[in-house]
């Protein structure tokens, strides 16, 4: 257990090092290789990624497709996230995230929703994603701003 804790701390240091690096070809590959080879084991593959607004999202670093980018560089589909932030920045705004997955976009706008007395619905049918979503809501104390719903909106 001690080595898992040390690996997690070393990986946190590695992420703090990677985060401010300017974009360059191979940046993500280098972050992945170092982390996967030396710092990540099955017992510490599930961790928290920090968002720019201070909230955290629970991620499994074995999942590819953006979540490791979010973990290493605190970025995830930035143009879309910025568009959503501008759209909900109104008094008592609402945000409905259909297919919320682990809650990245809900948590990305949660500071605005909280400040403007807004609400978000996070709809996610996949049990593993829903578990990470609800863990994130609890971890970030967002019960008043984000309501999770374990359901599918359509059958296709």
C-alpha cells in the first residue's frame, strides 16, 4: 500500500509538472509513457483530475479518449467548454447534460451555476460513469447545483 501511495504522490508531482508545459508535438505521449510505465498501477489508476475552476472529476487513467488529457493538462474540449460557460452565465441559468459521462462539462460550469443560482441536470445511463459522476458531485459539494439522473434519454 505504501508504494501505491508513493506512486500516486509521484504521479501528482508529474501532473503538476506537465500541466503548465506549452503545447508541443508528443506532449501527451510523453506524459502517458512516463505515467503508465513508472507511476500508474491498477490500484492507483482511478484518481481525481483538476479542472481550471478548482473542481475535480474522478477519472480512470486506463480509459482513453480525453480523460487522460484532462488529467495531465487540465484541458478537455476547451472551445466547447468555453461556449457552454458563456451560455450558462446568466441569472438562474440551466444546463442539461445528456450523456453527462463523468460530469466534466457540469463541473466545468458549476462555479458559474453556483454563483448565478443556476442548476444542472446530469443525465448518464452507464453505471460506471454514473458512479464517477455522483462521486464528483459529492467530492465538490455540488448537490445544490448539479442533479444526477441515472437514465437514458433514447434507445439509440
